[in-house]
């Protein structure tokens, strides 16, 4: 059987990925590429509505629960990037984010044979200024909330490099010359800051009293 799909496996071809990853690329000059990607993304989102209720659990496990840790790490990273992309789309579309996420978690739990009670509260507001962020770091240090903001300012062309280096020095973080150059020269217009991704997490059934903090 010949694959007559209008788009290749995956959303992006190798040649297209090379264009997108090139910091000198002006995507305003690639309207046809952007149109193709929009079409494929729309088709893929439609495909999810087919795959979620029909793809066997064994096939999902083969993708998301591989015994190969090296192969699993990029899947987990890509999953988080995919969730962020969908979240960004919902933000742009003024969608009901809390309801979508809650229902998705509960439905996935039912499919997995679990009853998951999901309570979500999103606190949304404007980004802090660099000075406000510095104050937040003084109070909280690097946390799950402040680390993504740290990476955001690291990759923003408007970030004052000297102020940022001062902030990083107080946290005993070395900003490499390449990272400093990214602040000074900015990144490609369509590239978004990388996400903080945790890929190697183990779960234990032991109680908190049984856990040795030194191991």
C-alpha cells in the first residue's frame, strides 16, 4: 500500500527543520512553508480525536513507556513542548483552559483505569520586569515558578545583559559567552525560549518515613 498522505511522517521534514532552526532565517519570507505547517498542525490535531479513542494501549506504552531511557528522554521533552504548544494555542484562542486540562486529565485517568480528581487553579498576569524578577529571586530563589522565568529572560533580546549577569551571579550561575551573545544579539523571531524539562523521574511506593534523604 502506498502512502498518499499530503504530509510526511511527523509534522516537519528534515529540510524544513533546517530552515526553522537556522537563526538567520526570516520566516516572513517563507509563507508557503508556514502555510504547510499550519495545515499539518490542524490535520494532526484532528488526528488526535481519532487516535485517542482507538490506538491500543500497548502502542501508546511503546512510545511513552520505553525501556530505552535514551530514547524516552526526547519523547518526554517533546511531550512537554507539545503540551506547551497546545496551551499557547488555547491562550491565543481564548479557550477554557482549566476545563480542557481538567477534563483531559480525568478522561486519561479513566482510560488508564484510574479515577483522578483534578483541581486546577491558574494564576495569570503580566510578566514581571527584570527588576521585579530579581526581587522575586531574592525572596524565593530558583523554584519551579522562577526557573522558567530565568530561562525566559536569558533568551529575550530586551534583557539587560549586565543586570541579568548580576542576577545570575547572586545565584552562583555562570552565564556562558554563547548565552550572553544570545541576550545581546537576540534569537530568531519565531523561536521561543526553551522549557525547563525534567525527564528522569522515578516513583517509589515507600512511605516518606522510609526515604533516606542522603540517597
